[in-house]
């Protein structure tokens, strides 16, 4: 869908910089558009205007469900935390597909130092804006300080500090149309209609070769495993599961 950038009064400079950055990547258009990225006093917001009422998405890590998850980040019933096992809480881990930042924040709240990537420019800017606002909160600042966010495809091979483990949540196409899809997912589907990662298997292989312990792949509960290798183990939730793959050292690859 066409996307444009719109500024609230007093935010024209920030909007112009954002418009130029997105236009350079082919994601921003002049004139009318179905999707609007608004800059304003409250931060960055994605709006879909071809439906009534308009759909709005702004990431806010201090409130709602995300705030609850952060407040209870030490709870071992969280499937993602269980998937990371008994890794040192201050260890370095990767989020290869940060998306809306929920898993990134959960890992950082648990104590991990997280290097995260988001390849879609619009989603990256929404997440970067949310992290910047959250860093102003005394309660969240220590958590945000453990996160390093990059724009682009995950590139673990060039990290100065190796990571113990990684989580990867590749896009997976919906098998059927559901009557009620969450607002944020409706907007993400409008923003990314391709709904699949064509290089997901390659990303998994790269991650396995560049972490010390394991890679956790987040999948819909009944989706097939990613790639030719079967996971070493799986942790199942109500709607998703976490498939665990052991790291592959370069020596093992060479022995292949």
C-alpha cells in the first residue's frame, strides 16, 4: 500500500528527515496514501485511513499488555524465556527479527543484553521511536539500555561481541482469513502484504553458525519446521511454539 509521512504542527523538520530516509528506500510517496506515518507530540504513529474508523498503531512499552509482560519478565512460564534455558541473565543474545519489539523488550527485561535487527524501514522507525520514548522512563531506562537496535537484515557475523543465542521470528503466511485479526496485525499485513520471509532458511543457517549455544525459531503452533533440519526440541504455547536448534560451529560445517 502507498505510504506517506505527515507532521503535526511543530514537527515538520522530523517529518522531512523521516520522509527522505523512507523515500531513499522506496517506502514513502508524495500526495495521498492509504497508510500514513504521523509525527507528533506523542511520537510516531502508523495510521490506515481507508477503513472506518481509521486503524492506528503506536508502540508504547509502558502501558497495556506490553507493560504487563515487562512487569512479569522474570516469570518462567513465558515460553521465550524457557526456550533460552539457563543462559546467564546478563549474557549477550540476538533478536534477528525485532518487529514490534515485544520479544526484544522481554529478553532485555529478563536481564539479557540484546542486539536486535529490523529489516522493514517503517517498522524500524516505529520501534526506534518507542525505545527512545521508553528510555525517558526511570523504570524502563535500565531495560532500554540493554538493547542495541539496527536497521536491516540480521548480520551476526560482524558483531564485536559474540552472542550465546538468538531468537528468530520469520513471517509466516496466514492459512485462512480470520474474522478478527488484532489491530496491529492488520496494519502489519497492510504494510507487508508479502507475508513471508523468502530467505528465512538462510537466516536460520547464518544464525546457527554465529552463536555459541542455540537459535530459537518462533513459529505458529501448527506450522512446519523451518529448513531441512528438525529442531532439537520444541516448547509449545497456546498459539505459537519455540523450536530449538543447536549452534553449528564452523568446524562442524567444514566436516559436513
